C-alpha cells in the first residue's frame, strides 16, 4: 500500500497490540521472552500495513489479513528460534578470555598465564606454570587432542589443522573446545 500515513500505522499498532499480546503469551520461544514474541507480532503488523493491497487499513478485510500476518510472524520466529541451525554459534565457547585485570587474552596466553615480564622471578614462575600445564596436557588429553593442540599452538587455523589431520573443520573445533574445557577444569 503506497503513501500510508504514519499516524494510521500508529493507530493500527495500538488497535492490534492486545491481539499481539494475547498471542505472544500463548506461545513459547526457546531462549527468549514474551517480549521477543510481542516485538515479532508488531513486525507482523508493520508488514501487513506495507503489503496490504486493499483500499483502506481500516476495512474489514484488513482485519483478517493483519491477524494472519501477526500469527505467521510469531510462528516463524518460534520456528527459527527452535531450529538447530544456529546452535553451534549460540553455544560456542570463545578461545579468548578475560584475565584478572579485565583485559582480553588469547587462549595461548591464558593457558600459560604469560605476562611477558623480564623479571627473573616471573620468568621462573612462568616456566613452572608452563611445565604444570604441559603435565596436565599429557595426562588429561587424548592422543588426537594432543595433535590438535600442537598444531593450534604452532599457529595453524582450524581449517589448516583439519587438512593436516584429514578431519572435518567441525571436528577440530569440537576438539579445541574440549581441550579448553579440560585445561580450564584442571587449573
């Protein structure tokens, strides 16, 4: 519908907000809230206003059309939320972390708690920590995990490690996640 008055759209949103509220309370969205569904319903209203090809937004035919758009938008949001397609991204663990002073550090720096000090005492302590972490790596990690970690510490990307070890990139990613988890639990 061309040249829709913004004031009319506000009136339409106000008119159908109770219906959106009703629907958003009837459904459940994984990892979301009723407010998320309410927002999706409002998007449905706006899409209905944009796509309606009748004469007026206030005619009876629009009423059925807008309710259909609202319901479809909410159900589509629920479908997308419950879809496993983005599960990996939503539940992945970063290889970077935050140190005690609030600075972001790489997995390598956090594993060995490297502070790169020139103080001989700090160097000695770092060396002991590295040896301790290496013992943990030796006892806790599987042979495959050790190979993956070796490649990772040599600076290879996950795709390069996958080619080197003749594995899928996802397998390498999962392995690195397990390694990080084991190292975090061990100390």
